[in-house]
C-alpha cells in the first residue's frame, strides 16, 4: 500500500489565493493511456495542465514543442528517453525542465506511470521558490530543487490513481505556496497581452501599454520568467502558427506567414523550424503518421475571436 498521507486542509498554507474548499481538479480527456487533467480553479493562474501517462500501449514517441512552460516530470514506472540533437538521453526519475528548453522527442518503451505538470509562464515561482532564470535548458533532478521530504511525498503517490495524484500534488503545492514569489502584476498583465495576441505585438507597443521603458520591460520579463521579451513574443507567435497549422488540411504557408505576423514565408519556416525542431512540412507528415492527441490540442482562433 502507499504510505502517502494526504495533507489535511488545516495543515495547508492559509491563504485566500489557495482555498481547498473550492472545486477539485477534473479529468477533461482520456485516451489509450493518456489522461488530461485540468487544475482546480485556484491553481489555474499558475498551472496550465496535468498529463498522466500509464500502461504499455502508449505511442512509441511523442514530440514536445516549447510553449513557455516550466515542466515537472514524475516517473513512478519506466522512464522515457528523449532525443536531443540526434542523441538519446535519459531523464531523471523526477525532473524539472525550464521554459528555455529546446523541443524534445520523448521515446516511450516499457510500462509507464508518469505525471507531467505544465506551469504557466512564471507560475512555478511561488511553489518552487526559484526564478526560471536559474534553470538550465536541460532537465535537472527535482531533488536539486525540492527538499527530501517533498521528494519522498511524491514517491509515496505511486499507487494512487491519476486524479488522486493530482489532488495530492495540489495539496503539496498549496503547502509550499510563497506569495512573495508571485509574478509581478504588471509583468503578468504584459504576458497576458502577448498571449491573447498570439505574439503579434511590438516590444515598443507593449512597453508603452505597461507605462515602462523597453529596458525595464526586458529586465522584469527576464527576472520573472527567465525569458526575454522578444523570446516570449516569438514563442507565442510560434504557438499560434503551430496550432493553426495543425487545423489546416492543405495549408498555404505564405498566407499562414502573413496572418501570424511573419515578414514572409521563409521567415515563418525559419522560426517554425527553430522552435519546433522540424520544418512545417515535416510537422504535417508527422501528423499523418503520429497524430496521436493532436486532435485534442487547443484550437487556434484569430485575435479578437473567442
């Protein structure tokens, strides 16, 4: 049996931000060993999504595209390898991957029981106590960031069902919450402007909208997220183009480039290839053969639409 002791509500950090009397996390999608779990409402400003992988019949490989996430991977069973620069690498059993991470191809071979946590940009700081600027581009052991008792708490989740694992994770995160580390309101607002506009915003325009200089904007974004203003903009533009491309049967690359604010088709292809690690054409071919879960991606909508 698991030795996990679920923290009681009166043992958790008392804060108006994190109140466990609110709704619990919810399963929103489940297919062939992969479960998407939406965070509970009080965690949605900090966490984008939990993904649970289980069983022997997962796709042989899944590709992770950079989307401004700091990630935590927890592997209770076999551990997937990942391809980086054509080299096969082994993840730690529990690892943290910063938002500057490059695209990776995860290779699944074996029997898995893994939980993936995708934090929103800067959302990990109140729980981990570190700025993303301190994270390297390669995965690091979670034990280098978390104290031993937290790592042991995570190990004790092994036998829990996916939803119960997430509930336990949120209780641990709530206990660890440090409000003084929360992302600056103005920076968070700036990130939201970039996100809502799919990265189609100029640095000068963004700085003016936040009533600060471009230098102040760069410094605050870098300090709070580990990424420069320009990279956050470029990543959001890429994300919009990636989601849009995935919805098109026979895309016109020149038209796609224009809609997403690229100067021309070669510019779009260069940027896409840099962030995805593969060309748009290779992405489409991969979708035809390994389209697992891509039909469940968030849908791209034009700016101003809902």
